[in-house]
C-alpha cells in the first residue's frame, strides 16, 4: 500500500533537497523538500530589492484569485464534531499592553504571508503561533500549498508580522518547510484548509549600495547586477519570530459555538456587487460565535464553521482567536479564514468560514511545531 494513502498529513516542500520528518503515529510523511539556507537568502533578497517593490505590488490571494471570484451559499445542515478530547496549547511571548484604548488591539503576531505565482506577487493573512523553537506560522492551506502544481509550496514564501505599506517592523521570515493535511494536499478538500509553516530567523534590511567588482565578488551575502552596476545588500539577523512578537496558542476539539472568537485579517477584495470596502493596507477584525453552517461543494466543504463577518479575500488565512485577551493580545488559534459567503443572496459577503480544528489538526501542528530552523544570515 502506498504510504501516502495511509497518511493524515503531508509536508509541502518549497525548494532544495528532500527531507523526511518524523511524524506522529497516526500520520506519515511525504518526501517534502525544505528551503535551504542559500535559497532562503535569495528569497529574502528578492523581497528586499528595489526598496521592497515586490511587497508593495502584491495583491490579495484566494481560491479564485486568478479567475472570477465565486461566493459560496451557506446551508444549515451537517457540521463538524470532535474526534477526541478538547485540548489547548498555551500562547507565549511579549503580547503587548492595552494602554488606554477601548478599541480591540490588533495582535502583534498578525501579519501577511507573501509569495509568487505565475510571476505575480500575492499575500494572505497569517499569525505567529507557539512552537518549541518559536518559529511557526499558522495560515490557510491554500496560502501555502500550490494546488495547481500539486507538488510544492507557493514560491518565494515569507511571513511579515506587523506589515504596513512595505515596512517590516520585526523583520522578514523566510519559510523553511510547510505542513498541510493530506486531504488538502491530494484532494483539495477545504475542510482541511489549514497549514503550519516553520520559518527561519527574521532578517532586517540594512543597506543596498553599488560597489566595485572586487567588492562584489568579496561580498558573502545578497548581491546582483543591474544596469551595468554591481549591487550588494546587507542584512542583519532579527532573531526568532516568537521572541519578537510572541506566539498564539492552539485550541482543538472545542465545542462549536461554546465561545466567541475574534477573526483578524487584511481584507482587500471587492464584494461581489463591486463595492470595495477595504484596502488591504490595515488589519481588520470580526467577532462572533461560530456555528455549524457549511459551504459549497465546489470547494468540497461539508464540515466548516462560520461567523458573521464582512471581511473579503485578503483576510484568507487570518486567525480565529478563542479567549482573546485584549491586554496581552494573545489567545488560542481555533480556526483560520478559509472561504467567504453571501448567506442572503444580496451580493455582499456577510460570512467567513474556517475548517473545524480537531485532533488531526493538532497532529499536523505537532509535526510542524518541533522542527528547528535557525538563521540565514552569514556571520
């Protein structure tokens, strides 16, 4: 029997040589390649060149980002159920203080993931999540695995916490390896539309300058030729993701609707009626109790959960945080935005959906959360 047929999860490779990862007993690995230090170095350089032009030019991503957007209709039948005891992984990190604001404080862990597809740059929403080596990102599966090629991760993948108009206040974190559920990888089943990605230490831009050919050849870091000149880029190690912004916890096998969640993300796309309510520049949030509504068969969704929310694509992959503390800016990831729905047929998105996080979700998380990454900056 093909080992992949027995698996509960797969690793989505990005570039470089194949590596086997030790996984829990109820899961089994795919030969998923990782991003080498050299490749990660070049990926960071791609996003830093030309004054972060590629970052600023990126557009929102989604299941239908390259075609006409489809909006699912919701039904009230069906729904997910726990496959074991409820469990949590505690959040860690700096969090932050609420100060005197009465508004909801955006978590420091929130940011955008950027990647390339068919020569264009795109983004999704994501969050830092607690892990042994403080190096893990949680987002939607369709923001990690290339469902068109079905064999690797989306190209040039990075995470930028606190992203704002080309700025990376805590650095850029290049992906090392992505972990997705087998059913999403093989069948594009959006009931398993989640992913966990290990990232290298962050890097921060220091300077780009033209140099002599001799200096260019001697430079051990990022470098390139453009318009007849020799260019080098110097960066510094920004440290581990979790040390800089903290890491949200994880909650799984929770009773649906027992507690309300805050959903965060960077919505940008127009509503189906053409109205553009969001810019994608600043993060937004919604609040509500998940229910057992499910969405369309086109995405093979039968057991997702939904909350009332008008955020549009761009918010894909954003965290749903249970027991969110506004003072600490920390909670428990209990879902990630997967799809968008018009529940009353008026061509306005009014629901967002997430896979139900169960024991298999925890298995995928656990496989990712124990992998070390390290630095890509040469000393």
